[in-house]
């Protein structure tokens, strides 16, 4: 079986290291996973007033993309010890209308990264707190906190260290098993 994975990258920045990390994970993942990167930079802030029968087109597209996925991979930097607002906004939008959350039951994994040693631990766990109320079974192990992102990639965007590549492969392989288990 193959599984469609919706990938959410928390950074909107051109040249984002977090995006490179997400691309590396997708590269190293088993062939059973197919990745679709979902763009979140153009989503109007969630406002229930706009959530009528004709919500913003970008909101409708987001919800459809998530509904079509078998699993969700979040790859995020840390902003002030939490997740970036753009990612929070996407999560809020797809969680509504009440009772129609697109996230409901989707198996998930959380990978955080940063330029320093703390590796986005705060963001990682703030995000996990949200996934509880969204009822998304979230892979517990291996935990994925990727530090020193500035040293990770060569000029072509490839992960330089074989040890790091092996760890990313392990994360992706465990996630593939996690998704398969929850699809069954
Ligand atoms: C940051 N950064 C940051 N880093 C960190 O480890 N802990 C933090 O709390 C914060 N806070 C923070 C707030 C804001 C507003 C910005 C813009 C940045 C640094 C940030 O995580 C780092 O630049 C990442 O490398 C960003 O990832 P991208 O954009 O390269 O994917």
C-alpha cells in the first residue's frame, strides 16, 4: 500500500532550513509514503465570520488537501518557544467548522528544528498539545528534535552527515509504520 502524507512546514522563508529538513525526510522515506507539501503562507487569519458556506478558497483547499491525506507530517521551527503563527493559523482553519475538523483521526508526526542546540523542543511540544484535542494519533518515538540546522546541508541541500541521514531515515520509516498501523 502507498499512503499520501500532507507535509506542513512551519517556516515561510525562502531558503528555509526547516523546508530543507522536510525535503530531506521525504527523500529518505520508504517508497510507501508519497508526500504533498501544503502551502500555508496565503491563508487569511482564521475568523469565524468568514467561515460561511463560501469560505475563502484557500481555506477550502487546505481542508480538502488534509481530508485527502492518510497522514500528516509537521516540520517546524520554533518561534518564541512555540510554533510560528502561520502554522497555528493553518491548524485552526482546518479544525473548523466545529465537528468537521479535517485533522480528525489523521496519524501525525512532529519534527522540530532550529539553528541552535535546543532544536525546537518548545515548539515540538506546543504542537503536540494541539494534536491531542484534534484527536490525531501522534508518533511518540523516535522523537525528532534536529539542532544545528545551519550545519546540516551541503550546497545541493543534501544532508552531509551519514549519521544524521540514518536518523532521518529512521524517523521516516517509523512514521510509515505508524501510518500503516492507523490506516489498518
Ligand atoms: C526565532 N528563532 C528561534 N529559535 C529557537 O530556537 N527558539 C526560539 O524561541 C526562536 N524564536 C524565534 C522567533 C522568531 C520570530 C524568529 C523569526 C525566529 C530562530 C528560528 O527558529 C531559526 O531562525 C530557524 O532556523 C528558522 O527556520 P527556517 O526559517 O530556516 O526554516
